[in-house]
């Protein structure tokens, strides 16, 4: 069985802090500068999605956009857990959450899920740490997009979608 890799908690916290303070135009045209700043590799670029390798293989990151405006950055900060490795995901998430909390303060929101998520709101965007069943993800999501997603989830839960 291969070793399951996860971004060390202190590095994940540094990345979250850098994303939290990232100031840029939020346009797809300026996304390559963000990719370069963080040292990621662009694998493909389309009008709605830039596929990235951030160190965990192809498609371990993405920059998503709509009409040229970036809606969010998605970063897989662990490998996908294989058979027998699922138990490592929870402690990794907890360790990274503690490190981010030490750097950014208490989360501004806790979403029970599934999947469980912690949020640290900023003025234009929110850093989100998510624990899926098999991996840990870090997002920077535009606040307008996050609000729309929350609204849609609420409507779906009410049976209105």
C-alpha cells in the first residue's frame, strides 16, 4: 500500500493565509499570475476552468470561472485515500483545521455537511477547508458564489429546487 500524502498542516495554514489575503482582479485573464505566484502548474485552460497540478497530481487544483470572472479556486491538499487509508483523512483535516485556526482565528462558520466544512470569511472571498470521504480540500470561493450556493442548498433542502 502506497503512503498517503497530505500537505503538512503548517504549510496548509500558510497557503490558507496567503489565499485569505490574496488581492487580485478575480478575472480569468489574471489567473495565470495567481498560478505563478503559488508555483502551481497549469495543465489546461478553458473559458470556465483552468486545470492545475498543485503537487498531488493532475486535476489536484482548479480555477473556476463564469463569464470571465473567477468564482473560486479548488485545491486538493491530500491524496485520495485508498483502501485502508480512510482513517487518515479525519486526523489530517483536524490537524490542518487547527493550524489554520491558529493563523486566521476561529472559523466564521462550521458546516456539518456532508461533507464537513470550516469557513474563514474575508471581504471578497472565503477560505473553506473541506473533508470529503477520501481527501482534504482547500478552497477560496468568491463570497457572491458562496452565498448563491448556500441559497441553492437551502432551497433544495426545502424541496423548492
